[in-house]
C-alpha cells in the first residue's frame, strides 16, 4: 500500500506541474484538490491521471466541485461529460450505473 501511495504522490506532483490551476468543474482557481472520478478503492485506476481532476473543495460560502462530483448533482459540473466519457471508456458497467443514478432510476436500455 505504501508503494501505491508513493506512486500516487508522484502522479499528483505531475498533475500539479502539467495542468492549469483551474477547476474544470466550475472554472475557479482556488482551493483545488485532487479528485478521483472513480474511487481510489479501485486500485487499477488510482494512479491514472485521466481519473484525477483538480476539483475545488467546499468553502463556507460554496459547495466545491469535489463534493458535487460525489453527489447526485454531478451533471451540473462543466466537466461532467468529459468525466463520464472517461468512465465509459474504462468501465462501461460503472458508467451505466452512474447514468441510472444520475437520472434518478431512468431506464437506460439501448446504446448508453
């Protein structure tokens, strides 16, 4: 596990050096954190840079995109579609589950 955390810290450093310090969920540039689109519990995606957004965290006057991503309000984020495209690419079953959850149980038979 410590090896994974060391690799994750390296990935975080690379992201911090490569990306603009702007939240892709709302466009703000403050209080940013490394937000996993697919939970870190899924070890195979933990260090995938495409699975990590620089979402803002909550402040007393605003709910942050990091928290919004983990809620049913995630479709309101500016990066929702690109995040979901990534998830669809790497785990189509999770993608379908999230679509159903995001649409409050909508039946999604067909090409989702």
